[in-house]
C-alpha cells in the first residue's frame, strides 16, 4: 500500500512555490563558476606555454594556479551530487566550498593586477575580473560581502593607478606600424632587435589578440552563467506570484472562517459555562440546614469543567452531597458532568433518605453508562462520592479522592480512603458488586473536606504538587473558621503555590462544618 504524503495547507504551499525557484540557485552559480574557472586556468596555461613557452610569473603561477584548481575541483565534486539529488548538503561544507572558492578567486584578482609588470594592461584587462567578482560575491556569499569586495577592489584600482603614474600614456600601434616593425626585426635592424630585447628583459613581450579574446570570453561565460541561474530564479518567482496570491487569498478566507468559527465556539462555550454555573447548588439551598455550615467552589481549567458538586437537603433535615471528576475536561466532559448532576438530582432530591447510597450509585452508573457509551459513543467515565450527612454521622459511597475529616475532640485530621467503596462510574454497566458504604462519626465542630485531584495535583513552576499533606495542615490550622473562609483560604494558598503556572485540571473543594445547633 502506497503511503500518502502529508497534505500541505495553502500557506505552506504558497511558501513552497516562492522558495522552490531559489532552491540551490547559489549552489548552481558556484558550481558553474568552479567549472569555468578550472577551464579558464587550463586554457590560460596552454596559451601561455604555446605562445611564449613559459608562464608570465612562474614563481606565482606554479603555486597559486594548482591551489586554485584544487579548491575549485573540491567544491565542484561536493556540489554536483547535491544538485543531482544524490547527496545531502552539510552546513559547514557549504560554507567552506563557497568561501574558499570565492576567497582564492579574490586573491587571484588582486595578485594578477599588482604582480603584472604591464600594469596598464592589467588595468584594462585583468581588472575586469575584479569587476565581475563583485557580482559573483554578491550572488554566492551575500550583498554585504559584495560591498566589502567593492571597497577592496576600489582601493586596488587606486593603488594600481598610482603605481602606473598619472602621466602614463598607453600608445597603440596600427597594423601597418606593426608590420614595419616586424620587417625591420626580420631584416636585422639593430634598433628593432634592441627594442625586443628590452621588452623581453621587462617581461613585456607582445600579447596576441586571441589571448585578450579568450580572457574576455571567459569573463562573459562566468557572467552569463550567474545571470542565467539568477534571472531564471527571478522569472520563476515572478511567474509564481499570481498563484501565490491566490493561495494567500484562500488562506485569508480560511483564516476568517476559522476566526468566525472560533468566535462562535467561544460564545457557545461561554453559554455552556453559564449553564454549568447556573446548575451548581446555591447557598440559599444548603442554608436551610441550620446545623451545617457548608461552602463549595469549582474553578474549571477551561471554560467548561468536568468537575461537579451537589448539595441536596432532605425532608428529614439531613443532606446528601456529591462530588465527582469526569475524565478529561472541556465541553464533552462538561456535558457528561451536567448529565450526572441532573441524574443525581432526579434520584436523590428531597426523598434521597428513602434509598440507600449504594442503590443510588448503581442507578446513576447504569444511566450514565447507557448515555455515554450508547448515545454519545464516548468512553469517558468519572470518580464520584456520595455522602449522606446527618447531625452525628456521615455515610460514604463510591470511589473518589480521600475524605478529610477534622476531629474537633482530638484536634487531628483523619484521612478516610474511598478506594474500596466503588469503581469508576460509567466504566461498566453494572457496578453493584463493587459498591459499598462506610459510616463515620460527625460531631459538633467536626469538619468534612471533599476535593478533586485538581487541587492536590496543582503544580508549581518547580514541578512540585500542592499535595494532600499541605491540604491537611491548612484544614487543621483553620478548622475554627467559617466554611466559606476555609474554602477561600485554601484556594488562595493553592494559587499562591502555583504562581504563574497555568491550571491543568479543574479544582473543586467542598467544606461541611457541623455546628449542631
């Protein structure tokens, strides 16, 4: 089965279309320069040896020319397989091949002018190489390097000009004058012979026009290669611009649609958040039970949380409370939370004292399993504790976080595990065999603390959790405070602990204090 290539979005495609024409353009220019330079030097050597029998400056040329040929050969051998797609480029080798090739070429450009005895000829001919190198340097290395070389070449020209002298005049001979001179030389004219010997002594032998033509042909070839690759890249970029503009327009439309959709979803999440807040129990409801001091708070990690709590006063003046944590958080978990809360209220509101917590837990689980799995086609579940609170006891059912109970008589905080009182709600359809109840004392000035794991697992910038031990100490230290004050103190301590670290999970806390009025 053929593997599909990942699909690019329109902006990625537009970026590719603009970058593709310029891909390897500098490498192509550099490689073309390598080959032209190697051939130019070989041609220069052949012409010099054939015409004159020796190099213009053997001490210079026998050292410099082999080095130049070697450096350009290494660069060409490295870059050609990359251009053919047979080798990956290596950053340090890219820099090495470019800088050594250009560097040795610039050195040669300076040496040719300033080591040539016939400086006037060099200014006319050899200095053209320095001019061409301005373009090559700018293309292969960068414009800053080209500006630097322009400065160096300008200084070089000024020095050469000063060396040849301001009064220097370069006289040319017509073909007729050349013929007369050659006839005099052939006839053994001593003046003509002395003239040739003087020129040879100063290494100023006549230069044939074909050598000038060959040199300028090399210059033109170097330039045309650079211009060809550069202009080809520019034309391709210009040709791609209309298509790129179309894709950018598409991307802009998609961005606007996405912003509109995000705004719509944000409004929907805000509505869901408001619904969720509206459905949480109000203080007026639990104030009916005057022997209990109750306070609760939930801070969601997102606009809609997966935590919930419920407080249901009963006709016999007892209270059924529930606290739970739906796996994950966000809109889906918030929806499950609303269903759970509605189910709890339907089963346990007012006449909850007429049914056991175990039966209520089983019914809630069955309803939630069928709704979540069969209708939502989702696999979320939740931990949940139900508690029936009376004047002197509290009965627990369901698996959730530990219940903390402050014992006013001993001044200690007892940790009551709930692991053995049930399993995750909505995990399986029938949890009856796994559910049990536990009853503990709850007397005057005792305090119950229910919480979700988002509280104890709140993490600070050092990666430390808030932890249950810190929660126990806070409860013990502030047990004499009103329930609402205890809630606010704990939340303040949590947020001070985590600092600027974002909330990663919903944080829910419920305090119930027995006033026994």
